[in-house]
């Protein structure tokens, strides 16, 4: 293994407590001086309504002592033309013309953004902010193809980068729902995620501070055809770090073919689960996901109505019984 120098670690030194993550097969040598643990899934918890519940995602570990939850998505902040009642702009220092798309959050969630992100990150859990439409003309698929639409998308991307910087987030999650009108431009998501990726790459060293762009996958192969329309040579599939399918209760064997054809790989795709729309056999489903090289799984509404226990079922199904521990 070669530890690459970065701006924060130019001397390429491991510190006590550091974890090394490999892609490929590590070689321990004849007298290894470290413990090796393998975790081959990405486990995502969507925390909605009461974001203070995000703290409990760090209470669960596998039998090897690894985090049972890898990514927390705070669900959700909003896209708005005008901030809704009780909400404020996330990036007020970015000047947006009247009628432009604003990144907003309900003020009740600010304490978690301000003080709840770092404690999870210190445990090795990545924290993303989900951005969701909010019943007005602002929406992920509502940026037009003309120069005005591109300028609006660029300013929205700038707001998201500012939000990631301000609150120390690991990235942005996309939920393309609840805009009005809904889905006006098939190429909108390819455009805005390209601008997001370019601005994130300019603002952060992706070797030492990688920032994710993820998406809740649903109805994006038809209405809109977000994966079928490129923008300036860039596709939505190439811009995404992960996508998790939120057609809860579906059999994963039958939902991914369109995404694979559109350029997503199995290593970027995972299945969503929710007790509100239960799956017939989640244990066998995650075993199928693992056997076929998929990234992992997502649980919606963490902490509500048995969904925390559902995550435990998925962890034990993927890794084997006894791997869900508090």
C-alpha cells in the first residue's frame, strides 16, 4: 500500500487510531502489525423529521467493531423559490436573483447541522444533506437548458458547496420530488450535478476530502428521463457516487437493469427498505445484492416504526448473524 501525500498530511504518516481502507486484496506480510477487518457494504440511514435521532446511528457496530451504519442522510432540506414559513436560506452569502432557486432549511434542524455532524464523523460515519423539492417552481429537474437556467443551476450548486463547507458535510443527497411543476427538463439533473461536481472538486481536495453526490432513485428513467440525457458530455450516472432505489417493497432483482444500461455500475447501486412498504424477504434480498456486487442498502425513516431493527436484519443478512450490536 502507498499512502499518498495530501495537503493535510504531506509526510504520509499514519497516526494512532487511523483506519486504512483498501480496494482489492490486502497482503498482511509474514508478521502483520495491524488488525484487518473487512466490511463490503455501504449502509445508509435516512433520518427524517427529528434530526436529533441521527446521533443514535453511531450506537451500532458489527461483530468486528466496525460501524454498522456508514452514511447518514439528513432528510430533508429544500429547494425553494421563496423560503417556506419557519425556514431560512442555507447559504445567504450567495447572491441569487429574484425567482432563482434557493437552498433552504427549517430552522428547527439547524442545531443538528451546527453541532451534530462532527460527532458522527468522528466515529467514521459520513453525513450528507438531502435536498428535496418543496411544492413550488424550484426543483432538481426544473433548471432550463437556456443560459438563464444554467446560471440558476450554477448558483444553486454554489449554495450547496457553501453549505457543505459551512457545516462540514460529506456531500449532498438528491431527492427529486415535490416540485411544482414537476420535472420540466430531462437534462436538468445532468447539468446541475455536473456543476456541483466541478465546484466541489474546485473547493475540496478529493483525495483527502472526498465529497459525495448521491441520489434517491425513483421514476428517473422515464419521468424525467434523467439518466438518458447528457449535458456537455457529462451524465447523471457519471456524476453520482451512489444511488439507492426507493421503490420500497420491490424485488431488487427486477429494478436495476435500466440504471445499469444508463451507465450506473453495481458498485454504485443499492436497495432501499422501509417498514411502511415492507419487502417479502429482506434477508434473502440483501444476500442477492451482495452476491451480485451491489453497493449495499438504505433504510428510510431511521428510528421510526421498527426501521432501526430493520437495519439490523439487513446487516445480519449481508454479514451473517450476530453482526448487529449496540
